[in-house]
């Protein structure tokens, strides 16, 4: 059990600290008072107070964290200016988030997700520069009989150039692009006898398990791939190329995450795509982080980058209570030209709490179901 809990807590502490530091950085930059920076919730275990009056602390419940701003007593604190004007002097109001200009409030909210993307960028660049990146061209070694690949015209020795609009730059890209495709047909561009061919292949959907023992519906086209001309090309990139590929990876992960989220949402209404069993929460993250940690330090560092992207992206969803929800409410308030009343805010945040609670219940149910399936198999 410790082999899962410890990596999970390390991963969670890193991505949460970075996320909250993003909020903290922009808050300090724009003169918002910060009274507490906590990793975890509940009773303080240990900490210290800096010269600016911020209490930095680790708390007893190590699932998440928060930055507490001056005057921040509840989820309405960004918006209840009428009450804040009565409670705080004009000098004190200068330190309150609620009285900052729109762009500053939105940048403070956006700072958390931005910090998560920066963390992922830093990890990718470091890995690509100092460890290297696989840049091995992929070709088809074998096409399985009566497979979708054979039916739709893929052939042995085809060099894979592009899958679903994504340039194939390494062997690892092939399975990734196939698995994350969302349309009924997958577009392949291949090089055959020095000529490019574009083919559409409809994959088979096969019940399988992922690398961590969880059930999933796998997309199979029926090809075996290998390095083109049997040459492995693993190279350490320079800073510029490493940065380019880091941005490209973050964009790809974000794009596919949004596509899958949209597919999941549609599937709840009887349409859409994606395997809802793959939608996981804290238990699945703990399982994955523990399994990846057993593979070595580098895979664990890489999974931190992907979780960081996911956390940043999720927090940008325009759901009240999340950073994206605060940005949306701030912007809507500015457009309408007057402050929201407390009744409207109460109703809005109740919707947000309901959505997040439903998502948490669903993901925990999924986690437990997948865990039992894995344990009993």
C-alpha cells in the first residue's frame, strides 16, 4: 500500500504546490494580501510565517492545498464588495482581491493553471535536452491477416508519416495517436515506394486492459511497427528544439484531453465517444503514480508533467468554484457593468458544487469498480 501512497503524495504535493504558487505569485505581484499558503487541508502540522505575514504550512489532510488571501473567508469573497466596503477601510481594501481590476483578478485566477503548464514545460524541456527524445521513423513490419489495416489498404514496409493530422516523429507516437483518436475512421498518411498515400482505416474496438490493469475499449488496426531501416534515432535536443517539442506535447495533451472530455460529456447523453471507465479520480491517480514509480525516476517525473497539465486544464473549465469559473464570473460581471447580488452568487456556486460533487462521485465509483476488477482478475 505504501508503494502507492508515497508516490501519490509526492506527485500531489508537487503539482498542488506549483499550482497554488502560481496564484500566490500574481497575488503578491498585484498587491493582494496573502495570509496563508497551505499544502493540504485541516490542522496545521508545521510551518512558518514570512516577513510579509504569509503563513506557509503543511496541513494534516494531504489532498490538495490553498492560498488564503487577505479578507478571504469564503467562496463569495471575490464578489461581495458591498459587505467588504463596510468591514474594511479604504487602505485595507487595497489589499483585497475583490477590489483589484478585472485583468488582475483574472490573472491571479489563471496563475495556478499557468504554473502547472510551466511545470510540464520545464520537465519536457529538461528531459528532451538531458535524456533525449526518440525521433525514430516508424514503418509497418507486419499487417495482420483480415485486420482493419489489411482491409483498408495499409501494407508492409509503409513508412508512417502522419496519423489523424499528427506528424509521426517516433515509434511511440503511433500507438499514442491510434489510441487517442476519436473519429470512426483514422486517417493515415504513409510513404510507399517514394510516393505518399492517404488512407482511412476503421479500427476494431476490443475489450482489453491498459498498462495499469484497468479495463478499457482498445482501438486496434492490426499492424506491427518497427524502426524504419532498422535505425534507432534517440537524440538530445538543443534548447530551441526542446522548447518547441515541449510546447507541442502540451498542446497535444490539452487538445486530446478536451476532445475526450467532450466525448465523455456527449456519452452521458447516449452519444459521443470514449470509454467512461477510463475517467478516474484520486484512487486511479494513486494507482498510476505508484505503478509508474516502480518503473523508475524518469517515468515518474514524466507522469508528474501529464498530471500537472490535466490539473491546470481542469481548473480552467468555466465551472463555479474552479479558477475558470472565477474568470468567467469576473468577466461576466465586467460585461454587465454591475456587481452580482449574493442570491445569484449563491445559486451559481451551488450549481458548481453540484457538478464537481457529481464528478467526484462518478470518478470514485469508477476507481473502486476498476480496482475491484483488477484485484479479482
